C-alpha cells in the first residue's frame, strides 16, 4: 500500500514541478478532471462509497493467508502428493520475511486500514455540516463500521506479525514523511485497536437486516474484544464478552453444522462475522485477479480433492483419526440412515460433524462433488486420503471449474467468527476459572448440535437422555480434550486464518508448539486400500471393482511391522520450529526496505 502511495506522491510532485513555469493564475485553478480528497468527500453518499471500498479490501483473501497459516499449524500436511519430500516452507517452519504471502498479508491489511482512515477522517469533516438527523445517524454508523474494520485489521496484524509491534496509522498521510511510521509497542497497538472495537461495540447495531445483513455488528466487536483477552490467557476479562455474545445478540447454533460451510444458509443465525461472496459478474477480470468476487486466490482449489487441482494443505493424519473415530450419539435419530443395499436402518458410517467437515474415501452416506459412487468424485489415491469440505462447493457441482467456467470463483461465504467457536472459547475461560461443569455444558451444546456423544456422566447435564461418554473430567483432562479434540474437530481450517497458531503459541509457553510438533512426529501410521464397487449392469447384477490404493490411514504402534514411514508427519517442523523466529510472521522485507523510520521507535 505504502509503496504504491509513495509512487503516486512522486508522480504528483513531478507534475507540479513540470508546470512551474506556467502562469500563476492557471496554477491556482482546480482541474475539474482531477478528484482530490477535498472535492470527493462531500456527503454521506461519498462516505458510503469509501466504506464499500473498505469492505471490499476486508474481503480480499490476502488479508488472511488461510492456506499458509493452516500449513504452519498442527492441523495440516502442506501439499499432498509430495510425501515424504515436502518442501513447503510454512509446513517445514522455515519461512522467511521474503515470502510473497507474508508480504501480501501485511500489505492488504494496511490497505484496509488506509481506506478505513479515509472514511473516518472525511466523516469528521462532513458530520458537523449535516443537517438531517437521518444523515447524521447514517454517518455515525458508517464511522462505527470503519472503526470496526480498522480495529479488526489491526487485530489481525497484531496477532500475526512481529510479536504485535507494528506501525500505527490513525490519519491519512499528507506528505512524504507521513507514509513511513515507526514501530510501536505491542501494548500501544493493542490499546489502539481495542479502542476502535470498543467504539464499534457501543455504536453499531446488534443486528442488521435486509440488504445490510452481513455488515459489522456490535456482537462481532465484542467477540473480537473477548478473543483479544483470551489470546493473552486473560480468562477473567474475556469471559464476560463471550457470555454477552452468546446471550445478548440473538445468535443461535444452526441445527446443521453444514450450514456454516456451504452456500446454503449463508448469513445465518450462527454467523457473527462473515465475508459475502457471489459469482456471475466482473467477467473482465482474469482468473486470479484479487478483485474478482470470491476468487479467494483460488482458495477452494487448494482444499478440494476434485478437478485434478493442486493442494495447499490436506488434513493431518492425527486429525483424520479424530474425525474417523468420533463417537455418535445413538439416541439422535439423525445418526440413522437407510442402507441402500439392504433397505435396513443402520448407524451412519461417520458423525455428521465429520461428514460435513471432511471428505474421506469410505464415507458411504455423504456424497462428494455429486458423485453417486463411493469414492466420491476425488482421486483418494496414493496417500491422498482426506480433504476438507470447507471452503468448497462439493454439494452443488461436480467440479470447481464447472461452477464458473473460465474463472476461479466460488460463492461460498467465508465465516470468520461463528457462535460454535465462541461457545468453545467461553468453555475454555470457564474451565480456567475453575468452573469445569460450566465448561462441559458449553462444549456439550456444540457436540449436541452435531449428534456426537456428549461428555460427562451418564444422565448428567442439559441433555440427560442422550449418550454420554461417562468420563469424570478434571480441569486437566478437559483442557486436553478441548485443545486437541474439540477445537480442531469443530473449527479446523476455518476463521480468519491465524487462530490455531495463536492457540498453539499461547498454550504451554514458548516451547508448547515445538512440543506439539515433537509429539506428532513420533506417531506412526499405515495405509490401507479401499475397494469401490460400481454397478455396471443390473440384470444380471454386475459390479466393477476399483481399488483406491493407500486411501485410508490408520495409526499404529511404532513397532508395528506395517508402519509406512512415508506417512510420518511434522518431523522437520519439530526440528526447525523456533519460537523467536516462527511464533509470529516476521516483519515483511518489503516494509523493511521501503520504511526508513521503521526502527526509530521500537517499544517493548
């Protein structure tokens, strides 16, 4: 952002010098073909246009670097066919400040901040001259949204880069020196964006309706404030915000968890902060233009197992085991289906949460990319065993390229914050504050929604007639469950990208993430084949067998003779991870090169 603005400033200076010999009265006149900030920002319509541009930047996938953030967690194996020769720098924990996605994430977030600042600055000049109460109310709501967006983007930068030490832009640059800002302390940055979020929480509507649905709300602001405190393990201050989000804004868990992952039920009752996308226009943009609606930098193509595409990240082996082994509640009718071959009622092969979150080769109850056969529209072959359904259009098309021919588009909205995650974060707060029963209640609300076995003693809690695992949980055992089962099973590959990295960074101190990688690197797996039978003739019944080689992974003891070392994961991550270098993204080299005042004030 700054680089481009600097170039524009130089061009403007150059044009001024080139006409220095012209007549003075000509220089004093305004060129009607040029739109300056003084000429453009006149009324609420202009403020709304500026806010729309800010929302557009908020929707740019470069703000979140979802694939790269996911690849450096414990949730994913970056790439798929490359086993075991994986060179992905994020997965290997060897990324540097020269990586394009790191520079892009920094630049795009600061672009959003610059646009928000334009709206905020212009509104301060426009609001005092407005005469209509409706215009004043509209302008104030625009300011509250702009401050929310500015606060949100600083929230992302703070939790992603340089230990939270960042340059702060609170005004529009007016001269060359204004384009370069020094680093401020993490505490100063946090106070700055918390002030924005607190202002937004006090001045935004609880809900928007009609065509305004999906705009930033007071509930989203409170959720981000709560997360800010949670991410510093400040459970006492975080808990009240989560409690208010759950109780005061009318959010509800959707009956079907899948309502949060596909084009159905978008902007639903569970959604707290969401990016809206669509397809079908802006055909003048090329395939990978970031301005294209929902191009998401081809995000969906990096998650799907269809369309013969490349893979940014596939599900980590340990997480595959957790999804495959999730125990269902036998008292929930949704967990029963009619078998296609026998006509008898039977228990689903996998839990609803598993089937809506990921695609596995032997999920015989949930089609994948509209395939009628088991095997489900994807290769599922040679160690490509499980794909996230999230972010993809598996439910409405046979392939992502079919959905929008000639373009890389998707209409799936990106849910950045949803109530299911807030329930779990509130549970963590209650647990750390000594209320184990309260934490169990919050977790079981989320589990009940997806028909999985509840936690705790049989006959206990809010749902006494449903199946429980009959385990007496202590603070430590429930903490472990929440961190390494509930959070990843419910929220894997979701959100604004950096959540799992934040969690791994804050749990168990500086060595926590390294210890996690070491524990996962010690696990061993074997690969099984899966045979797919397709009906090719009804009379007489003739089946065709197709073998999906090495398409199911199973965890085994290290001494098992069938251990396949090709399936080992996180070994290099365990060796390479260093908290000082990898807990946060480093300051991008583009910023270091172009900002001469960056280190003038370093803070603490």
